[in-house]
């Protein structure tokens, strides 16, 4: 349906189709700022996790296929509201800047190695999910990249996902490309591309800088315009190019 509307707009020209930057980008739906920033009540689906319907259905199909191969895909985190992300950010800010006595900007830089500034998390969209293999016994934190490497408990999960996740339109966001800036490598964070690509495109059409400058939470008083611009470039946009 979306593809048809794109073709109509491009005047049925082969040239128009050749300009499509990505195989999913014909879904040029508009999303509200509230929806993109985790502040809207959206319909969510899933047993023990929460995602948009299409993403949830594709996830269940992927989970079923993996189960047949001996991998028990388990969601650790899925949809997250603005309020939830703000609580995570503030808890970390408190720990680093207040308890550990780090300088505010150093504390913020440490937070954004793995955690987003509230309002900018892809988990706000209901399209992204953090996954592990629930059949493996693990001690300590589960979302640690070494656990997904050779010899680690989630090695088989990662190999299966590398081979199969794209068949279900799920892509890693924060890849291990050493040239990538922004968030560190997250072998657990997957995104449902048919929805998250148009959502990122919609988010980019908003004035993200202005939106972030309006927000107030612990630590946000230290955000400068330059910091936010770099954050948008590195942390929001320097991701797996297949998701742009
Ligand atoms: Zn994540």
C-alpha cells in the first residue's frame, strides 16, 4: 500500500524508484513529536514486553524460528516512555556527578556511552528491543558485549541472529564498526526496520535541537547547543547505515 503511494508520487518513473535510499523508505508516514519522544499513549503488544503490532508480530515469528534452532530469545527491554528514560538518566547522573563527584559534562559523556538522553531513545518508538538467550545461565549484568562473543553465553544467539534476524526485518543498531561514533557496540539491541526507518526520518524532520533545549531533568542544565548538535550527529545518526 505504501509502495503504491510512493510510485504514484514519483510519477511511475524508474528514475524515481532509483532514488529510494533504502528498501524500506517508501513509508513516509508522519509521526507526532509526542509519539517520537515517548510521551504519547500508543497501542503496544507483547507478553512480557511491549512493541508496536507489526514489530511484535515479526518478533514472535523470529522467536519461533530461533526456538526451533535451540535459541530461546528473551526480551530484556522493549518500549520505554520518556518518564522511564528520564528516571534512568537521572539515576546515572546522580551516581556519577553527585556520588562519584565527576564534572557534570564528564558524567553526561559517561551516561551516553550506553544510555540516551530522554526523548531521544529508539526504545520510545516501540520498534526496538534488547535481546538475550534466556536458556543460558548468566551471572551479573546480561547486557555486556563480551557475553555475546566467542566463548560467551550468548555466542550461539548472536551467530543465529547474524544469520537470520534480517529475514524478519530486525537489524542491529549500534554495530561494532570501529569507525562508528556515538553509542558503544550493543550486540543485544535490535530494531524493526520497516517502522523504525520512517520514524527516524520523521524525527529528523523535527527540530530536535530545539526540542531537547526545552526539556528539564537532572543534568539537562549542562547541555550546550554544541553538545546537543554533536549528540544528534553521533548518537542519533551514526548507526547501522541499513537503518537510515
Ligand atoms: Zn536498547
